[in-house]
């Protein structure tokens, strides 16, 4: 009998491919992770063809599809990411239908909630805010129930904190800063407890840093500078520890570089450190468009406008979607180099995208304002 025809072989092969894909994703090798996840999904589909009544095959297929959707979102493949997520949600329903239990299994509840969180992020990025809010509130409610049913499981509290943080970001984008602040504070409180109980889990620290930065943005924009600066400092410290402790995961270096290059509180910025971190992350995975974009922004902040322009243009070729942040910084690079027409074209392109998709995005508003101030100033001689 050929090995491919033995179900146990296919199961173990799919499991090994999933682990390999997870490693490659964490290492910033997103295109490699995409290919390996697809191979794992093919293995699981073969198993389902052999026996579609096995609930475990549907659960593993759903989880793998959901992971692939995260990779596709990182790669900028938003439409395919959404299709993959909806396929994952369908698989979770198939899984539920084959489980002989009156209560939904924990794996179904957790997987579905995590998939809905990612779906909410995708829909928010696409400007489909009502659908995004529905998905995020559904995910938040499920994680609340899971945390209530099994309060000793930290992953449920982490899922709840992540869902709250994403909902908070959406609420701010849609003009509800007070509601957003409430969600961010709840997310921070949950993540703080998780970090205190397990300081070694990088996901807990990453979630705390992100919500701290986003709450700080709200506070800084409403003249509550003291608390905002403290939160910016907390976020930087958390990301610095992650970057130093896990140097083999370039995401941590790139995220710290982004924060040090774009923090609204200019005294909290560190252009030299941002450039060092961004250079290392981009060098480790040259075909990662996100890392290249952050490097271009760090080069701009460090005053190397020609290098920033070149890097941002190259980064744009690595991602299939428009990136308004990179476009605004490209506009500023062109202006600094005395290229007025190109600067205006890139600014208009970014502003048009922002108006159509995310008109109230707080980070984009701040970057657009900076770009507009610079482009309104005299050209350098």
C-alpha cells in the first residue's frame, strides 16, 4: 500500500506541515508559510475525501485554513484571505455537525472566535466597518463565555484581550473614541494580568504593547499627555524586551522600529535605534514587503531620504495592495529631495485611498497631517 493511502501518514504529514508553516510565519517567511499551509490543506482534503464523517479532519482543516488566512492578510492578499476565512468558518460548522455532543466543543468555540477576530480585522481594513464590528463583537462574546466557563485557561483571556483591542481600534476609526478608550483599558487590564503570570509568553506581551500604544494615541490626541507618554514608554519597553529576547523573530524588531519611528510623541522616538532594528529585520527576510516598508520609513526618519524613497518603492513591488502609510512617506521623501510633482502624486494617491477606505483611522490622520505640513513648506534648495 502506498504511504499516501494510509490515513495516519496523511494526518502526521499535515500536522508536521502545519508546525513548519507556523515556524516560517514567525520567522517572517510569509510566502514560504503560505506554500506549506496550502500543502497541509491538500493533505487534509485528501483525508476528508476518504472519510468526510471524521470530525477531527474538519477541525484540523478549519484551523489550518484560519492560519492560512492570517498569512494571506500579512501578504496583503485581502480578498483571498477573506475567502479562506469564510471557508474555515464553514469547516468549523461541519466539525460541529459531526461531533456527538449536545454542547459545542471547546475547539469549535475557540477556533470560530479566533477566525471571527481575524475576519473583523480584514473587514475593518477594507472599510466595511459595520460587518467588521459584527464579527468582532461576536468573537468578543464567545471569548467572554469561554473565559467565564474556564477561567483558569489564559488563552481564553488572551483571545478576549485581542478581540477587545481590535474592537477598540475599530471604534476609534468610526468616531467613537470614548467607547474605544473603554475597550482598550479593559484589554490592557487583561493583558497585564497575563504578562504578570507568564512573562515568557510573547503573544501576551505583544497584545499589551499594541493596546498600550493605541490607547496612548487616544490620550495624546485629547491632551492627556502625561498618561499617554507613560503608555508609550510601556509599549516601547515591552517591544524592546521582545526584540532582545527573540532576535530570531524579525516581527518583534520591525514592530519596535515602527513604534520608534512613528510615535506621535516625538521625544519618545529614536530614529537611530529604529533604523538599526528595521535594517536587521529587512535583511533577514528581503522579500517581506512589510519589513521593507518599515525600513524605508526608518531611513526617512534618520534623514536618508534617497534611501527611504528607494526602499519604499521596492517595498511597494512586494505587496499586491496599496499601502497609504508608505505612500505618505514616499511623498515626504520626494518633497525632501525637491521632487514636487512626484510628492503631490504620492500624497494624493494615499489621501484618496484613505478617504475611500479608512477616513477616520487615527494613525493615518496623524501621518497625513505630517505629510501635508511638510508638502506645504518650501522645497529644499
